[in-house]
C-alpha cells in the first residue's frame, strides 16, 4: 500500500476530488494549508501604489491510501485534474504504508482501504 499526498491549487480541489471519485478512489482526506515552492510566493500591489510579497500561498493537501497496483493510475488522475501549466500547480508525494486497519471491523491491509 502507498499513501499519496498531493498539494494542489484551491481552485483545482473540486476537479481533483471529482476525478478521483470518478476513477474509483472515493476515500480521501483534505486539508487547507499554506506553503510555497520554487516560486517563492507572489508579488501583489495594494491600492496600485505599494507592492508587497505573499510568500505563503493557500493550497489544498489531499491524502489517500491506495493499493500498490493503483498508484500510477491515481497519480495520473491527480496530475490531469490539477494541471494548469502555470508555476504553482503543486506536487505529489508517494509514501510507503506498512499497515492499515479499519477501526469499525478490524479489517487489515488492502481490505481496510
């Protein structure tokens, strides 16, 4: 099993969520987060006069655990739905998961996800 963590633009969250659900990945967790990558933030103007830098931008972090055989498909779904072609589209991380347990039933491993 693998845990996929994806950090995407807030305006792309619904598209990513819907695409994952359409591909059969219904279980996920989402968080509102702030962060920055290589872009280092953005410059904004206040009242057209004063310029300032916002270096921690709003993003949405999605987490889902999938079977090893489904990792590439899930990553592809996220990439296609989150893509704008602009700096700041986000990142995807794939992390090994040793065990999963469904609290209600006690199911373990793939059965728990």
